[in-house]
């Protein structure tokens, strides 16, 4: 019976958002269609790709590109709808009169770093088949922090050097900047690489959000003063009254409190930049730096131990992983899920974002660090490791002394934690309900 079905594939992804550095879009799709993990791994850049042959559909994406899909039932056969957003899928279903089948939890996320294959053979739908295309070896490096730092920072610089020429030569470049380790390293390396490529650093700015009462602006000023780069700082002021977590839930299409907090602050920063510079496009950020060097407070997550953090492949990038009980089919896991906190606000406000920390070569260097050997089960040693690695690496690659400040989440730096809690309550249940309310007309 399945041979009588007329399947349909609706690709709502914007192909212009792919940033392929070494091959054409057509070649990239052919590689995904062939399904060879080695061939897909060699695709350099940012991508969300779909390829089809008959009833077989294969999809793959990089860590920084959300890619969702939904299978709808039709009398004549199944319809696969693919987009970067849940609301885009819903809008298409509604236009076709198929929205009664929809609920946001029925959408699925293609996990980063896998080629995912679906067979469109009708009801019941078979499970997708996942083939990992990025599988970096672990614990490769000698436990020499100078050597590790030089390798990691060199990898970051290498990705920035590849990215910079893709920006039109007269367009400005902004860094979302707090003066912390990740955004600090990004800014210093962008500046260093622009000079190395004989590009004018006058195109560069460090944008810091200031909602009043936060520590980031002070820290940003101190960081840049120590680096003798103060002229690049531009504070972006906004009122705490403008923070709207319900709007953030709608834009990000998720409900995890820490991600909603961070995205709410990012929206305030981006909106301030957009109001000041209507035509600004290109932004760089440090998203993924914490994940790569495992710099999250383990004590805040009862599901984690230091052993699970240092002994599981890309735990913070992918969560517990495909095929595990706690892997969310709707959202994926780790940064594969939470990168929407950066991608969605950036796209919503008309910017083109980039983070070198999300690139496979950088993650590969990070996964090769012998974290267990370097930390010996000591949380504080793990938390200190990122600053030490970056500081040593910047010294060797750039030749500058890199200031390291105490870790602070982005959302805790623009205004006090107490006021943040008043403006953006940390209530997952409320955010879940707000997301569901967007689709109340759709039955479960």
C-alpha cells in the first residue's frame, strides 16, 4: 500500500542562511544525501541541509542552526515540513488546513552533528535513523596548559580568520561584549585577526548592555582599559521596564528559565543596537565557550556530577545524547537545544550572528583536553580551568596579558540578580504555559 502514497516534502529553510566556506550548497546537499559521515563532517561552516531521493529524506545541521520538522498525515500520503521555527511549521499547516493535527510538542528537532534519515512510507511512521558525523576523540592532549591554551585559542583564531572575509569589507562588526572570558577572548581575537588580515579595526565595536545597577559595564570598561582598547566600547542602555519574558518565549520557542533569562537580555541588547544603527548586520558572540570548557556550576544541576561532566562526550553541547532516555525529541539537548536563545533573537532583529566556539574544529580541540586528569574530581579546579587556558592561549597567540574576572552569567551582569528575578521570574511552569498558549486553538 505504501507504494501508492504520494509523499510531499516542504522545505521552509532559508538557503541564504547557510554559510558554507569550502563547497557549494548543491555539493553540500549531495553529501548529506549520500549519508557518508566523513563527507558531511568535511562541510565547513554553518548549515541546515535537507536532501531527498524518493521516499528517503536526509537532514543535517551544524550546532548553531536550529532545524525542526513535522510529519503531517494526508489522504494521499505523508507531508514532511522542515523549518527553523515551530511557528513557521504551524503557519504552513494552517494554510493547508492541516493544523488540527498540530501541537508544538509534536514537532521534532534534528540533533546537531548527526545525519538523520526519515522514510516517508506512511502510517505508522518509522523512527528516524541517526548517523553521527562529528565524533571528536577525547583526552588526546598532553596535560600542559600552555600547549592546550595555544591550541585552543589558535583554533578560535582560525575560525575567525575564515569568517572575517565573508563580511563585506565596508560593513561594521559588533561583538556582544561583557568583559567575561568568552566574549573577551572573542573581541581580542577579532581585533587581532582583523589587523592580521589588514582590515581596518575602525569597523569594530564592543557592545555592552547596561540596564542600570549591573556589573558588566564596569567589567567591560576595566577589561578594555587593561587591553588598551577602550575606544571600542559602546554601552547600550535600556530600561528594565522593557524586559518582556513572554515576548522572549514567543521568539525563542522554549521555556527553560536560564535560556529565557539570557535571551531576554540579548533581545534588549540587540534592540538597542538596532535602534541606534538601523543597518547593522554582523555580530559575533561567545556562546558555546562555557560548554566547550565545561564551565557551568555543577552544584546547580542535581542530575550532574563532575564525573558525568568530564567523562561524557560533548555533554554540554548535546545533552545526554540521541537514544538516551532524557534526550528530548522536541528540543534536542545541551547547546544543540539552547542555541535558539542566540539564533532566534538575532534573526528576529535582523542580525547575522557568528560564534567561533560552535565550530567543530574548536570543539574538537576542547574535547581533546584531559579534563579528568587536570581536575582530579575537584570542582574548583574545573571552574578555574577555562580562565587559565584562555589566559595562557591569548598570551601565546596574541602576545597580550588577558584579564580574567570571576564568572557571571550574561543575564546577571546587566542588572542586579534581585531585579532580574522581579522582571524575569524563574518559573519554568509559567514559561511552558505561555508557549502552549500560543497554540491554544490546536488540539492535543
